[in-house]
C-alpha cells in the first residue's frame, strides 16, 4: 500500500498551470495563439450548450448563464448594464464585438 500524498500546495498548482499553459499574453499584451484558441473553444461550447443555441454570437444571456454555471455571478454586468456601457468595456479591452438587438 502506498503512503497517502499531501494535497499539492498553491505554489505547485500555479507552477504546474504555468508549465502546462505557458504565458498566454505576448510582450505587447496581445493574446497568444494558444489563448485565442482557448477562448474560441469556450465560446464554441457556450454557443452550442447555453440557450439560445441558434446564433453563432455570444449573447449577454448566454454569458451570464455560463458564469453562473462556473460559480460566478455576472448577471448585473451582462443582464443589467446598458448596451452602450458594455460596448465601452469591450472597446476599452480591445475586444471584437457586435451588439445586436434582442430577439423579438
């Protein structure tokens, strides 16, 4: 029988994550190709599994539901913030976005 192992320390968890993922931002603060693939993969999962699933774009409702499913609560941001304010946030972060009117 083997000896029980102590849980990994926070330092070793961080080191392992960094060894696995590496740096996700370039020196000029742009995303690496790996980060872009990761985010596109997450977006693809959200658009296929969180209602409404009939649009290739992420909706505020989908984003709020996704964050709730991973123990976050961003409902005030995605569901209660004016579209103009969300657009300002995305522009400030350098994100590509398209704000569409809600489905009728």
